[in-house]
């Protein structure tokens, strides 16, 4: 979907921005919760540094994949 300078596109842009903010909030909450759990598990000795790094990187990949879903977002008719 190409965005242009027409005023008629404003509802589309507002809906897209709301979807983007929802995705950002979800990504932040997920990454902070995952990191908190990983830190607690590392402090208790369940996670060693290598597994902790893998968990952190896997969380980053999931955040990127969730953000990439915005590329499929289309205007509702």
C-alpha cells in the first residue's frame, strides 16, 4: 500500500499508527518479561551464560518477527 498526500488517507494512517503503537507496547512488555524471567533463572543457577544469551537473542528475533507482521497490515474497506 502506497501512502500519498491525499487527505482521504488520514483514517488509514491513524489506524496504522494505532496498530503500530499496540505492536510496540506488546513488544516492550514481552521483551521485558522475558528478560526478567531470564535474569531470575540466571540468578538461581538454572540458566548458564550461554543459554541466557540464546534466550535473549531468541526474544529479539520474536520481537522482530512480530513487528514484521505490520508489513501485512492492510486498510479495512
